């Protein structure tokens, strides 16, 4: 974003202008492009947890009888 004071471009994660140290307004724009961190509206980590749960469920179904038969 551009500094409101000196019109210098600043990275979006900066709180103050790197040139004149003026406070930068917080960008209220659209949320970050979540393509990398969000999938179908859920964060990727929740999908990872979901898949791990499915794998554990599947493994329990497959390995459960053999473990019980010991
Ligand atoms: Zn500035």
C-alpha cells in the first residue's frame, strides 16, 4: 500500500512507513488470497486432520481384527 503521508509504497504487512515512519492504515481489503492456505472454505490444516482421521479409521477397520485376534 502507499504511505498516506509521503506516497511511498510499503509492504502490506508493515505498520509504519519505512521512509517517514508514519503510521499506515490497516488494509481492510479482501482477505488474503487463500488459495494456498484455504481449500473449500476450510484451512488446509483442518483438511489434514480430517484426512488423518480417515486414515486412522480405515487402518482401525483393517488392522482391528488382526490385532484383536492376537
Ligand atoms: Zn511515508
